[in-house]
C-alpha cells in the first residue's frame, strides 16, 4: 500500500469530567429519565414502514425528550466485580438520528463519533461523574466546514441534556 493512501489528522480533544454531586444510582436513574433509551431497530422499522425521512424526524421528536436518546449501553461493572473492582461505570451511546444525519450528510465517515459516548462513573465518596469528549473537537478531523455547524448542534443538544439533569454545563461546550 502506498503512503498516499493514508491520511493522518491530529487535533486536540477536550474531555469533560463533571462531578454530579449525586450518588451513582440516583444520577444514573435521572440521566436515563432525561435521555430515554430507544432501540436503533425502532428507527429501522420506521424507515421500512415507508414514511420516509419525515417518519424518522417524527420519531426523533417523540423520543428525544431533551434532544438526545440512548441507543445502547455498555455496563462492564458486573464483570469487573469478579476481579474485585467495587466502583461502577456505564457508557451510553447517546445521540439523535436527525443530528447524526447533519454530520453524515457532509461526510459519512463522521459516523465514527455519533452516537457520542457518555460515561457515568462512581467515585469512592458516594458520588458520581459524567464524562464525555467535546463533540466539536471530535468532528474537527473532518474537512467539510459544514461539519463544524452540525457539531455545534450536537453540542447544544448535549448542553440541554446536562441542564435537564442539573449539572454544570462546561463553558467550552456552550461556546461551540
């Protein structure tokens, strides 16, 4: 393979870690109420139902209460307990099919970062954190300038979700 076939794009990525000031179980329940779980299969069923893109937009409006939904979770805690680890963590695949399309439209490879990964983790002092990477930083690796506008839409939705569960919204997230 020739060297020309490989592109390397470096950029800084800011990671936000927010102390929720709430116990893990309580905050996790609150997050799951604010960002409901929706099966990706539901979107596929809508697509196969013949309603077109309008049906997908309607599904998003019905399910993404705060602009986002969770289309999957990864909870390694039960397995990690077998190794003696007592603190828990769960990662949510969080997004919106409509916001995802804004990015996909400009570069299908942007699907690499949507849905976003949002992690809630337990801390020893009976509190939890919520952690995620700044979407605009993730999407900065893609060339079309319109990606930056779409990334800001994702950031606005994420900021709204954070406000809905009463945690601080990082200034860098709101600044776009």
